[in-house]
C-alpha cells in the first residue's frame, strides 16, 4: 500500500508541475507571436485553462496521498515532514488558492467574455494582466524554490533546523 501511495503522490507531483507549466509556455509564446487577442491565442487559452484544471486535480490528489501516508504510517510526528507541511500550507496552498480563483474562475470567465467579442473594462483587463504578470512571476520564483526544499526534506528525511 505504501508503494502505491508513493507512486500516486509522485505521479501527482509531476501532473501538478508539468502540464500547466508547459501550456503556460505555449500560451506565452502565442501571446508574443500572434498577440493576446488573436484566434490562435484564444485556442491556446482553452487548452491552458483545461490544464489548470488538471493541475489543481493533481494538487488535491498530491495533498490527499501525502496526508494519507503521513497519518497511516506515522510520519506526521517527524520534524522533516512537519517542516514540509508548513511549506506546503503557508506557500503552495496559498498560491494555489489564488491560482484556482483567478485561473479556474475569474480570469477564465474574462477571457471567455473577451473571446465572445465583449470588451473588458480597464479593471477586468488589469486583473488579467495581474494574473499573467505579477502573480505568475511570483509563482515562477516561489514554487520552484519551495518545491526543491520540499523535495530535499522528503528525500533526506532530515529537518532543516
């Protein structure tokens, strides 16, 4: 059972990190090549939002499989895991809550509205830009560093302090 949970956990990690990042790179390329309002970019947006949904399903699976292993096998009392969980709860979960609200809900609605021919208000356009610029840049800096520390804790099984 432990090996199966670990495979699910690691597979979920790959599905959480990989597809959405890849589709974001393609979206970014299309925005630069064809412009934000092109038909091709609108098609890429649909794939991007689909992969965001996949990313967040994978994150939930990652959290559930990790919690199951932590409690089922008594790892929860280990300092390295406690530090790992603090990083997950204080950084990753917080970023993902914002990402779910913006990416899977608000910005997705705004892009659909824009693709249907409606103009966005300056405030709506600013929210789309915030998601694509400030929030994404914050996530691109924060998540890899945090994931590397989490992986170090998981592999070494040694607390940082």
